[in-house]
């Protein structure tokens, strides 16, 4: 079961990226609501004087013009426009910071992930059996109930404690002027907010941690899923082996072409073959242009014979050069002496010819 169905493996980078592309990113509505409430509430408190002054000005103007004495003849559209002009800037200044803060924090939490897949039509979301399973056979409804009860208790306690703290002023607020009443309501709202906000932020942070845990559980993979993803990303093992074989064959063919440019081929004599080239104008030391073992060594010797490249037998040197040198690179310094002797022999033979 663990090989095929049970999800025991952590999500791979590709799995995480797939979830992000589908819009499945952990977030918390409670945390965003708490941040929006906090920023918006303090912004509203800061703009209360502007909003109150606008309302008082509209009320005085309306009473002076007799608007509220005759609703039939009153131009209520004009009144609405004037009210909006008077209190609109203050209301916008109170609401905008909360909305912007909620959007900004939401982008930060989700890693600035924006995807339309989450709102696109998906028949799988309309499956009643999946919905019933999520509702009755998972922890989600119980967690949501616990969050709702916590928030309800929190708001009840915040309102009650704020009213209790200002209970002495409540009976006499009816005799106060409009401006004094507005200031008192602002103080009362600030008192409720300062009591509710810390706990709301704590509930939101806990909910975010829970959402991330749930998302990590959803992204878990089985071993079969990991193998399938690796196969899709890296390719079939047989195909990779075939590619490696073709690459080796191509490299061998390039080496056989370079044997024609060699000055000498040092052999084992049958198992190893190393082709060397030395030009003062090209390199400071001899360079390995080809090397091979067994079948490739035979091809190197054959190609050398076709192109009149001398073949010198030196068992220990051939083995050492094959083990400690690379094609296209210079020979190690400890082989300068033996290789120099072989090249000198080759040059003498060439000179005699």
C-alpha cells in the first residue's frame, strides 16, 4: 500500500509549483479580516472629525432649507449628492487603508501568487460526494466551528467590557451636543477595537498555521507519484540509457577523427591505446587527442595504421596515461620524461624516412 496509494513523501518542488499554478495557496480569511478591521478601525477613528463635521454641516443646511419638513418637494437627490460630497472623503479615507492592507498582506502571505484557476469552472467542485466527505469526515468543519465560536465570544467580551468601562457616561449622552456624542462614539469604538484586535490577530495567525498544515498534507505524495514525476521530468530510463550510448558513440567517432592528427599512439598493446599530439606552437606539453580500451583501442590502432601514425608499445605508460589523463587535456607532468623519449624516437624515425 505504501508503494502505490499511501501519501508518505513530502511534496517536491514541481508539486508545490503545480499547486501554486492552480491557485491552491494557504491563506487565512480570519487573519486578513483582523488586519482589515484593525487598520480600517483606526483609520475610521482618525477620520471621525471630518465625517462628523460633514454630517453636521449637511444637517444644518437641510433644516435651514426645510428639507425634512416636506419630503415631497424636497430635492432628495441633491441632498444625497451633498451628503456624499461632505462625508465621502472621510469615509473613503477610513475604508481604503483597511482594504489596501488586507490585499497587501494577502499577497505577501500567498507569495504574490495570482491565479485564475481557483475561480474557473471545475466540475470536480460540484461533486456532492466529495463535498459530503469534506463536511462530515474531516477536521475542517470542526475547526471552522471553533473559529466562529472564538470570534463570537471575543466580540461579545469586547463590546461588553467597553460598555462597562463607560457605563457612567451612557445615560447622559442624550443631553450632549452632536459633536460631543460623535467623539464619545469614537472613544467607545476605539475601546472595543483595542480589546478585540489582539485576540483577533492571534486567532488569524493560528488559522494561517492550520491552513498551511492542511495544504502541506494535501500536497503529500506517494512513492509512485514521486517516481512518476521523476520519470516525466527526466525521461524514461531506457531512453536515457540510449541517449548516453549514442553520446559515447559520437565521442568515440570524434576521437577517431582526431587520431589522424596525432604524432604517436601508445598501446598496451591490445587493451589500451592513447593517441598523443605535440606542437610547440599549440601547447606547452603533449595533448591526449584520443584514448580507448578494448574495442575502441582496436579502432584507434586501426585508424592510426590507415593514416601512418606510429604505434609504440609501452604497457605501463599506456595504462597510466589512460587512467590519469583526459581527452583534449595535457598529459600529467610525471609522464613528461617517458613521453619525450617516445616522441624523440618517432621524430628520428620520421627524419630517417
